[in-house]
C-alpha cells in the first residue's frame, strides 16, 4: 500500500515499478492532493490499482474535533468520488491512528479501516532504499500489508525517490519468495 499521494513525481515512479513487476497495490490518497491532480488518481485506477482514502488533509485525528474529523472524511470522500466517479472502499487514517470518533465516522460512511503489518519507514530523511527494502522484507509473510509512501508532501524531501528505488528490490524479492500481492476485497 502507498500513502499520501497522488504526487506528480512519486506516483508515476511507483506506478512504473509496479507495472514492470506485474504487481498491484492500494493507494491511500489525500483529498487535497486528489483535487490538485485528479488525472493521477484516474491513472492509478486505470492501471488496475485500488484507490482508497487517507483523509482530505493529513492530520492526526486525535488533535482535531469530532466535527473536524467527520468533515475531513466527507471532503476526502467527495474529492475521490469527483476524480473517479465512485466511492473508495478502504480508509487509513494519517499516522495510522484512529480517534474513537474517526473510527465511528469511517464505519458510518461504509468504509473499511485498513492499517498495515510491515512498513519501510521510508518517510525518514536519512534512510536509504536498501534500508527501506530490508525493513519491509525482514520477516514478511503472505497476507502482510506493506506500508510505503508515493509522496513526500508530509515527510522528508525526496523520500518518494528512495521509496521507488526500494520498491524495485521489494517487488523482486517478493516475487522470488513467491509472496504475491493481493488487493483486499
């Protein structure tokens, strides 16, 4: 899975690596970025990937009011629906933390929450593609949900470049180990 996009450089780079590997993914997009780049969201879907909601803005639910959480969810859903013509199925909160209100709002909106079980910590300023790949692959099992980022709007500058480079290693090793990628249903 990829969070925080769509990004004008990161998303196409990730899509290219996934296409070369014959892999599919779920992209948890940010509504304000979707409004800026609706064509990239359409490109994600056209390439056979799942588009899911990460919120309208990238804010920690615990730091905003219940009303703001509900409004953020509604605005994010509207942005994705405007770009794709359909509602997403999945939701992941920024930072992977739901407030009680946020989780209720997600369920009320008919969305399913999805977090992760493996992550590359690819948002860090001093990480490398090798470190990202090693973190993801260490102990990875079928059924794990891998978290990476196709954008650097909310993380270290150019982190999406390191993610795309690591993704080449990750997809190659997953294929070698015969650990496939499966979209949630």
